[in-house]
């Protein structure tokens, strides 16, 4: 959520930021109009309350002197009725203003390149590996031949865009998750979290998924609970409505969860195999930090993501997303994309985002520098460390052998009971 004071004092800057994000800049005018109306009502309510206090003092004096105060008391009753009406209008306008604020995207950081979409993203790094499969097949062919994933039975169970991992496919999936958790905890100092998969509406609001993207979420109507689209949602909200001490920051959290997304906008997109699923696994990294350290922590977070890709020896590239291609809540975002040689294409395996205080304002998550100092909003960051489906794609397509067997990356072998490759007849 944007700071309302910033909208009032710097409307032109916000308009330009919204245009850079290809967002409706007229939203600023709608907010300012509602805000002006709200402020006028606040002044009217305050003036009436001052008048009521003045009359109350006069009534007290009249009664003390034994004089009739009926006229003044009637004036007070009328003022109270007007205050009641105005305060009801104020509450309605406050709710409307808050609703408007919830639909504003974050403002891009000055270092974010301006652009309309993916074509304007900037490649800032490419990391090469030494593995070059000859005549690589796409992962869906490999998964079928090796009996790792049964897409047909997944569709029988749940419909399209689901996967049923079988045998060594399920074991490989579990091995990757365990490796990444151990890696981030031991090497990067994260604290492991295993959060609930169902969360309340206000938790989804806190990280920016609701209300704007509610159609992409799975909701349990009877309880108004949402299946999480990412562990970012419960983990970032763990400290909502709290004031942390400066000594508690930064906080580093790593969480494995399943993730659930309707992918309502995926019509016509490439959905074959594991590329786009309604349910998938992910290890998520979340940081809470101070405003002055958040961009240094952002760069460190990106290194943590790269470390995993390098440990798995997967070719990847890092993109700095342009203003028009960033997620709704991000002020700055890098995407890490792994190379999938079987399809000859890049696949996003992590988005590494700094949200500044955007999510913290929605979740009312603050910290205090000293005991008597005014609380400030923390800065929140997150990255996938990594998302499983496309990581599995990259591993299968990168490590396939000439006989279509798949070698297991060295770092995963201890988690596969020492197994070095997955064979067709395994």
C-alpha cells in the first residue's frame, strides 16, 4: 500500500510511476477527490465537536446559576445528531479510500528500467555450465519414458494443469526440496518455517494478492479462507500487527509449501508438461529488514538464489525487470531463468523482489529503533529459492544422457540414497 501522504504531496510523481507501470494514472485523481471530500468532513466534524464542548460549558454555568438551559441542551442534541451523521459518512469514505489504496501498485525504484513489458527487461548476467546434452528431448517425453510423472492420471484425478509424480519422480522432487532447505539454512542462515496452507482474507490482503488478484486464488467460500499461492503470504504476515525491535532485524525465513494458483490468465499460454500448474511446490525465502539496508539485502537475496542454481550446475540468466513487467507489489525485481535445452527456452525459476514498505503498510508490520522512538514500517523482500516445476524441467532436460537416462546432479545424490542416474528400466 502506498503512503497516503505521498499521494497527497507528490501526485505528479505517482502519476508518472503508474504510467511507467502501464497502470491507470487517473486512479490518483479519484483518490485525491475522495481524500479532499474526506478531509472536509473531518474539519466539519471537529468544528461541531468544538461547538458542542463550548455549549456544554455554557450549560454547566447556566445550571450552576440556577438558570434554564433547555435551549442550549436542544442545540447540543442537534449537534450530536449532525456529528453522528458526519461520522457515519466519514467511516464510509475511509473504507472507500482504503479500497482505492489497495488497488495502487507499488512505485518502481529509480534503478528499475522503464518499459512496457518483457521485451524491455535487461539481462544483467548469464551463468554457463559445462553440461551440453546432444539432441535433448523435452521433459514431458523424458518423464514418460522414465515413468517419473503420470500426466494422464493427474488429469483423471484433478483435470488439466496438474502433475502426479511417481516413484523416482516423487523421490527426485522430495530430494530437491530437502536439498534447498538444508542449503539455505546451513549456508545462508535462514530459519525454517512450515506455515499453514490456508490463510484468512486479511493475510492475502497483507501481501497484495487480494483484492486485485482474487480471481487467481483458490478460496474456500464457507470459511473465507484462501489456499496460499506462495509461502510468501503466511511467512511475511507472521509478524503483522507487531512492532519489532531493531535488534530483531533482519529476519531471514525459508519455507517449503505447496502453492495453489488458478492461473486464470493462462488461456493460450504454453501449459504442456510441468511448465504451468495449478498446484506446485516451492521453497520460498523471505526477509524483513530496515529501510536503509533493504537494497543491500536484495542483492544478497539474489546471490542466495544464484548459489542454488550454481550448486545444481544449471545454466541460468538474471533479468532486471522493467517497470511494466514487475509484479504488483514489487518496487524492484530480478528474475532468475534456467535454460531448458529440450525446449530451447528459458524458464523462470525465481523472482527476487524488494517490496520496500508496500506490504508492511498493508500488514501494519513495524519496527522501533529505540524504546521511545516512533515505530517505522519494515521493508519486506522475498524470492523463490527455487520453484520446483521449472527446476525439475531444467534438471531433466540438462542432465539427460544419449540413451535418455538422466544423470542426477552431484548435490542431489546424497538425497537420492547415492543414486547417480535415473534409468529407463529403473
